[in-house]
C-alpha cells in the first residue's frame, strides 16, 4: 500500500503528467497496476509517489 506520505496523481493532460514527473522524479508510473499491487502486498516495492495514466489518452496525445 501507499504510505501515508505518498502522493497519488491522476492527471487530465499530458502537461500535467510531465509537471508531476518533473516534481517527483522517483514517481512510479501506473498504467493498470496488477504487478504493482502484488509487489505492494508483498512489501517488495515501497512507493513515495504514483502517477496513474490512461494509456489510450496519453499515447494518442504523444503521437499527435
């Protein structure tokens, strides 16, 4: 699970995502999450910040 001090961001735009990544260089990018959640439950991967993205929206914006 995320620690109480962890941040979770779900940006609406690519610019918001890039700004979050610039401010949180240790962020984990989440697109789905099955493996990430398993690792969290096992205590394998500590998270300080998570950037959740919708791959369809982001990839469409990157291609244009």
